[in-house]
């Protein structure tokens, strides 16, 4: 999209008259317009602040907003073979999985006077409002989504593999964290991180081994040299819950089926002298290699 598109887009958002031909190819069937490239680039950066999967996962963009499509991932290896020998087919393992299109939406309302005031930075206001809402909603679903009418979360039954099952329903033991660490293959450990709720992190900060050494490095916020990331979307220790995930999050794919689009709503809130702005995106999320992330599961 060019600067001309960006100018036309924001003129529409402010209710000014524009030549709609400059926008027609970026308008969807709901009357919304895809956000300009500059806005989308800033949005991606802002989303990453509230969404660990936008920071450490792999974002894949497709051109089809609707319907199922198939994606393929390859998990093969390389081996030394004799000169002239045939390359074994077993060196490449291809896994195919379906990608759906789920809609995430939000609504912002503003006073007419704000929208009409050219001194009011409507672009920055909408950027911050939607980035915060979408970032948090995405992260929650990328962790806990069931895959039914929503993305498949990291903690779902078809997500990360269980590395260790705790003996207790509510208490995590030092040895269980050690077992979780070593349950992950070394090739994934190199770039692995720990994911947990603040309450779990607080419990682990006081955890010590049999010789009194703390498990948590308070100077670097790491466990066994690996970063600890906290999020309110992770569950706390409870019967059957998965309060700790450990692995390489680049194997979680955030699949953008359609980038963010915004529609100005003129009439619905006119009696309140307000203008509405609805924003929506279509996306899916999947852990494409379950063995790349392990979880600690509490007893049930």
C-alpha cells in the first residue's frame, strides 16, 4: 500500500470525503479496510509487547482469508552417505496439518469531536487500543485454545507434549523441574524458554535443591540458564493443570489469514455523539512440532 492509500484510509476513518477507488482493492465484504503498511508494521511491534508468541513464535502470512488450507512442515535430518549412494527418503519427514480461519474482533468508540479534530492523533490512539486488546486475546488463545472455533493452544491435548507429571495436585517439586528440563531434546533446549504464571514464578523463586542452592537466578531471571517468561494466561498449579511449559516457541506458528482491517461505524452510536471503529483479523495458531515444547502437568 502506498502513502496515497494511507492518506485515503485515515481520511475515511475521520469521515472525510475521499475517492474510494484508491481503497476499493483493500476493502472486504464487511466494509472494512485493511490497515496501511506503516500502521501494520507499528501494530506488529506493539502486539509483540503483549504477546510472547508474536515475539518468539513464527508468524506466517497467507493470502486466503477464508476456508481451510493445508500447511506442511518438514522435520528431516542430514546424514553422511557414501559418494554415489542414494539419499534415503527417511532423511525427510513431512507432516501436513490443516489451517483454519478464526475471526478476532474488537470495538473502540470515540466522541465525534475527537475524530473531527485534526490535532487528535487518531492513528496512535487506535494503534495502542487495538494492539493491547488483540495482543492479550491472541496470547490467551495461543496458550489455552481448544482448536474448536478457535486456534489450537500450546497447552491443548494436541499441543505440547507432557514432559513430567507432578506427584502433587498443587505443589511443584525441585526434581520435577529438573526432569522437565531434561525431557526436552538438546536441539530444542538451545533456544528454549520457560513459560509460567506469576504465582508459579513466585513459588519457584524460593525453591532450593538439597544443598540449599536456589533454582532461580535472580540476576538474570533464568532457571538452568534459560529465560523465564511470565504471563497471566498460563494456569496456576491445580489438579490436572499444566503450569509450566519449557521449549522452543519458534515451532508455534501464528498464521495470519487476513491482516487487521478497520471499519468506521457511523450510525450505531450517533445518538451518543460517538463514532465506532471495529477492528478484526483472521488467524490460526498451532504448535507444528509437539516435541519442541514440554509441559509439567499436575497430578489429577
